[in-house]
């Protein structure tokens, strides 16, 4: 039997800041690991600590079996994060990560009667909207890889060209797509915290109206920002994105370091 992962394996701290005023939990997109947030701390003030969630099946946890449904994933992530909710916190997720982040925020409300100071949904349609694309998680490997590349164009070419690497990454990629495709939205009251949504101006996967639909999930302020770039605009528009996060946290325009 595989030993449960230690809490430290679930959370990647690019730069520990134990005295930070707010903890920013970040959840990556499908196929990515926590390292996509490794440079965020460099451009955020000292009173914000970045804690990126490292899901099983990737990077430092590549040898672990990935989890392919939110009911399997949420209790584990929630239990690991729970001891870190002793100060103000916020949650940010991109694409698949936005879906996980949303359900995680609702899980915190149910389990601990706690809510984030702010919630950001990036490059993901509102969770109550139906999927527009046909399921792909059970396609044979060649068709799955072809469809994944066509839709997201996010798998590095060197990985696509290496059959051994693809065999290693395929279970994780299928599990991540499964999280998206098997999600069943259950209505609950809107979150009593501000929500901001981000989208890429050249993103063919998520429409502006699908991002704007996030507004029904908050009782407080909602804001939609469209930034230059495709589905992975968080790389091209990193600095405007971080500036917007700070504006939402502090309630005013704030300079990025």
C-alpha cells in the first residue's frame, strides 16, 4: 500500500514568508505543476506568501498515481490546507485549477465556515455552464494526444516527440482532463467574497460571456479582466495579472515590485 503523501508534498512555497499578512493559494492548469508559480513571489510584496498546490502525478510527485475526480481530490487538499487558514487567505486557479479552486472555496465554507479574502478564476468558464466540447478522457492514446494538442496546444513539443515521456505524463493528463469532464455542478448559495475572472483576448477555448457568468457565484463585487494572450495568457501577461491581483487584494491600484 502506498503511504499517504506528507503535507509538505502538497504545497510548494517558492519563498517562505511566515510573517505574511495574506496567503495566496495557487492551483495550476491541467498538465502543469506547482512550479509554474515559482517566480510569482519575486514580483509580489513581502506581506503576500505564495503557496502553490502540487497535485499528485507531476513534478516532485511524478511517481504517484494522479487523482481524476474532485470528490477524490478535494478532501485531501482541504485537509492539507486547513492548518494554514489561520490568517487571511485568497485562492487563484487557472483553467482546471479555477474549477478546483472554486470547489475548494466551497469546501472551506462547508467544513470550516471560512471564505477566501478574494477568489480568482482564470481561463475557465463559470462552473454551472455545460461543457461545449465532447469528452476526450477515454480516447485511445493517439487520439487523446491529438485532441489535447488541438484544443490546448500546451504540451511542450519535446514531450510530444518523446514516446517515453508521453507514457509517463499520459496518466496525469488523462486524470486532469477527467477532473474537468466528470465535474458535476451542485447548486449552493453564492460565495460571500469578491470574485474576479481573467480571460485571454486570443483564447479560443473560453468566451468572454462564459467568464462573465462567474458573477452569479458571488454576493460581493465581481470584476472581469481580459488580458493579451491565448489560453495560457498567464505567461505572456504575467505582470498585468499580478498587478490586478494586488489591486483586488488591497482595494486600490498597487505597483508590482
